[in-house]
C-alpha cells in the first residue's frame, strides 16, 4: 500500500524550498505563482493551498536548472548534506 503524502502549508512550503534547495520564495510569492500557474503544483483544502515535497522538489529542479560544471560537486554535496546523506 502506498504511503499518503504529507502536505505542507504555503508557509511550510516556502521554508522547505529555502532549506532544501536554497530557493527564497515567500508564501506571498508562492500565492502569486499559483495564480499565474507558474509555481509548484498544489492541492486545495477549502481556502488552504497544500503542497507535497515531491511537487516542491520538481518545481525546484526546474528553477535551479543544470548546474555549471564548476559548481556541480559543491551543489551535489550541499543537497546530500541537507538530506542527511554522506557524500
């Protein structure tokens, strides 16, 4: 049986993007991106927008793009460290 995804509020999503990917997006910016259809995919529960970490990771990967050759190893190590994985 598949595990249910944990949903993050817009404020938690903004914090996740910064702590995991280094992307500074305020909850207000995420709201504007949602209106324009340019932000991470989300679910609605009443008035609340709820994000999964998978949708935030997909969005961040598109935003970050391909790393420059000089920064590749540094970025990989930073991401692995933030996820608690030894490089």
